[in-house]
C-alpha cells in the first residue's frame, strides 16, 4: 500500500489495483468563507490523474474534509463512501455537488471498494459529534486515519482487534479544528493560557492514541490550516503556542515523549507502507516550517483575489433582517423542548452593519421567544450583517460559519454549552431526538473509586456528557476536581457539578 499526502487531512491510498482518496481538500478558495487555507499549499496536486480514482471516502461534513469545489470536478460515476450519521447534513453536501453514487455505511461495517481494498468508519460515541475515523485495508495492510475524530481508547483497541492486531500507518490530528478560545473576548493572558491548555490537551490525546494503537508508523495530518485574509492573519499566531501546531511541532513534542516512529508527509510526499519508506515531493526541497511568516506572507499575496471574490458574493444587505431573523428562530424554538431546556439561557445576537441590530433569543423554558432588544444575555455572538442572510437561508451552516472565525462571542458564566451549537448545527428534529435519546440512555449505574486530596469518591464510571469511560480518560486535578479528557469538562467531586460546561451532574459520593 502507498499513501500520499494531499495536504491537510487529504490522503491518496493506492493498492496494486485501486486508488481511494480520503477527504481531499484542494479548493483554491480554501474553506469556511476563505478563512482556512491548506498549509502548506497543495494546489500543485490538482491534476487530471487525481480525479481518476476507484472511490472517495469522506469522514465528516466540515468543509476542510468535504470540498464541494473538488467533488464538482470528479466524474459523476465516482463512488463516494460516507459514514451514516443521524443527521443528513453530510449526504446533502455530497448530493449538492452533483454526485449521487453514494454509499452511506453504518459504522464498523466493512465495504469492499475494489480488488483487495476495503474501508470502514468508526464514529465518536455521541451523536452530537459527527466525526469518524476512516480505516482502509489494502493489500493486507492497514491505514487508520483518525483525522478529527476523538475516539475512546476502547474504540481504538476494538479497531486493532478487528483488523488483526497491527496498524501499519496511523494518521492523527495534532492541531485543533475550533474557534475556541480565539473568538471569545478573553483578556490576552487568559486567551494565551486557554490556547496553550487546548494545545496540550490535544497532544496528550494523540499520545494516548498512539499508546493504544501501537502503530508501526504514525503521521500527523488534518491541520493546521493557515489564515490569509488580512482580517484573520492574527490567528496564525496559534501555530506558535495555540491550537494550531504544525506537523513538525507535533512530531517534536511526541519525540520528547519517546515516540520515535513518526513521519511528516507534506502535500505530494508518499509513504510506501510495505517498505516503510518515504518518497519526498521535490517541490518541498527548500521548504521549512521555521520560515512560516515569509511563506504565509507570499501565500496571502497570491490569494488576495480569491478572498476578495468570496466576500463579493456576500454583499451587505440593504434592508432590515429582523423579521427573517425572528421567523427563523421562532421555528427553531419549536424543534426540541429538550434542547431548549439544555440551552436554558438567553442568547444575544449583535448583528453589525446595515440590516442588523441587537436581538436576543430566549431558550429558557417558559420564557422562550425572539426579542428585538438584547436584554440580559448569558451568551452572545457579534458578527457582520453580511453573514446573516446565508445563515438564515441555510446556505451557510452555522458550524461552517463559526469555523470561519469571522465572529466574536462572549459568555457569562464562562461555561461551554454544546446544546446551543448542537441545535444550530442540526436544526432537524430527527438528529436532535437521537442526541436526546443517547443522552437519556447513558448508563450511570456503574461506579469507580477516585482518590483526591485524602478523600475517596465513588463516581459514575461513564462521563455524563458524552459517555466516555472515566476510568480511561478521567484526570484528577488539584482541588477535588476530575477532568474528562473526552471534551475537557471538569466536575467537582464533592458536588458532581460541571464547572466549565452546561452538563448533567456527575454522580459522585464521598465514602
Ligand atoms: S465525554 Fe465529553 S466531557 Fe466527557
């Protein structure tokens, strides 16, 4: 098997008889409103031969993984393989590109794609998170591509068992795919501290993943992006010490932890899995991650016209957007009383520019409504009015917009509310119901003992947020706190209260 990097999370997997692409992202306009660009640039790989493949596997609906520009160019008879999620969003995005030979696969189900090559997906447990690992079995060798999926250790072990015990190549993500904390109005020092904490959390996850998978070789992929719009170039500082470490930094950190079997693949570099040998694309002869600033400066100059063209497609509105905003949120409020209750707060929208205003949506049970004045809000978004019409029409999904980083947010108290994002991104009763059912079905009966500061607590074994096993990923912190490394919610062991998120109580009893 030969694996070639297509840049970012994109991989080309070749066996003796077949070729599969995974998550190819080559759009010259980047993704998420021309905010994210491939780093380093991968445009030299966009040749006719790249379109001549057996199949394309797409892991999830984020636009740095499903690239409508690329898919619009592949022959219509190309097979597209996607995981089955409760929400139809990913399938709809594929269909919108004009491709309709889609195989939607339940997780763990193996699909034979060609002679001696097959694929299966493993998704994160909670239906709130649509992220899946992609496993390719080709000519008897195994690629496990985790991309953005944060699988539990138990899932990683099950993958190993399913494929016979040996993972030849593990592709994993060292950079985040998030707008937190950069888009929140934290003071500078706090911003820095949170960015570093998130970076370290990601690093410790990939260290645990490598320990669980014990791959023969591992490679960092799926990020980081770079930001070329002058309005967003400040985000590139996240590469130095925030959530977007580059591949070299990921490898350097892992090597300090004694992980030695890493290989960096730049776009066009290949790795012969059988021979365990890298073949470098000569285009990168003079490239170095340490020359990032000058590389990005030249790259940004080359992309000026694409960024301007994107913005021209979203002109400022000419009239008030209030009525459309009100109608949109009034129907959203009718979707799921469960989600409204979980959100349980008033959310402000400070829409700046022509047609905008300071409005609010109240999700609190009994107080639900859409209001033309902001009032006292516990959470808020601020962004330009040019982005609101495509958000309200559904042309621009909320999560894609948040990933563009073209907004600011504030919250008080400072706790994460993933049901708010869940409602905005799914906006579909079936998907919301599947999250509700999942959350209500989590088994909280099994108990484990946790020792903290001279005390012992019996707590529920599975995290009340996403159900991951706290025996594996519970980190005891000073002050009688346990942090779940699933999504970094922290719980007070004395009271069970979630300290940084809007989450059910952790069942905890001192003994
Ligand atoms: S599973 Fe999400 S914080 Fe525990």
